[in-house]
C-alpha cells in the first residue's frame, strides 16, 4: 500500500511537473508572441513616423521650389524688359560715329566761343591801350611834333635864357664900363684905390650873373633831354606790348582753325 501510494505520489508529481512545464512553455510562447507583436507594432510606428516625416519634408521643400521657380521667372521677365529697353534706347540713339561728330562739334563751338571771348578781351585792351595804324601814325606824328615842339620850346627857352644871360652880361659889362668910367672920372676927386675896388666888384658881380645864367641853361637842357628820352622809352614799351598782343591773337586764330589753315573757325 505504501509503495502504491508512493508511486501514485511520484506519478502525481511527474504529472504536476509536466503540467508546469507545459504551462511555462505556453507562457513563454505567449510572451515571445507578445514581444514579437510589440516589436512589429514598434516597427510599424517607426515606419509611419518616417513616412510622416518624409511627407512633411516634402511639403516643406515644395514651397521653396515653387518660390525658386517664381524668382527665376521674375528674373527672366526683368531681363527681357531690360533687353527691350536697351534695344529701344539703342534704336533711338544715334550711331557712335554721329555721337563722336556731335561731341567734336560741341567742343569746337566751345573753343570758338572761348577764342572769341579772348579776342574780344584783347581787342578791348588794345582799343584802350594800343592805337590803330592811323592813330599810331597820327600819334607818332603828334608825338614827334610834340617832341620837336618841346625841343623847340626847350631850345627857345634855352635861347631865351642865353639871351637873358647875354643881356645880363651886357648890362653887367655896361655897368662895369659905367663903373670904370665913373671911377676914371672920379679919380680926379676920389682916391684911385676906391675907384679900382668899385670897378673890381662890378666886374665880379657881372661874372657871377653870367655863370648862374649858364648853369640854369644847362639844367634846362638836361631836363628837356631826360623828358625826350622818357617819352621815347614809353613809346617803345607801348609798341612792344601791342606787337605781343597782335602775335598772341594771330596764334590763337591759327590754333582755332586747326590743322587746316584754309578752314574758317566753324570748321568749314
């Protein structure tokens, strides 16, 4: 009986362990199935998240591409408009050769105006300071006549001074003669020494008057000579200035005509 009970107990224990093993195997299988399902769900979730992320990236990139296309179209339109405007302006513009000719004409006109202004200024200076040929001849004749007249006047003055000196000398001589005569006539009543002294004083006074008269005549002649030399120097300076002004005007006229002297100032 005891053996049967022990055997039954052992069989029950074996059945229990087998049942336990089966339960643990089922549980493990269920656990592995659950883990697999969880892994699959996680993978699906990750895939969906990746898809969503890609879709959002696509949606984000699409507007930027559209903006780029719009910008490119706008740039192309602007370039076309600029090209059209450039073509219109080139069509309205004159050819390069005509533009250069116009610029040259404008420069020539400006140069002509400047030359005319300079000529007018020089002409004014010449009119104010430099006489014309007729005026110069008349001025030269008048200056020569004035110089000759001044020389004549100086000569007359000198001659007058000489005449006055001669008159004074004659008067002094007459006075000396009179004094000598008076001394001679008075020698009978006056002492001879006093008469001689009076005659000597009279002769000395006459000589001093003659010397002063000659010195005045020499000073007048020197003054007239200096005045004539100053007039000649002034005339030479004025003639040199007028010659320089005429040469400068001729040179400017030649420059304004350009390399072709037969052309006038307008280039024709």
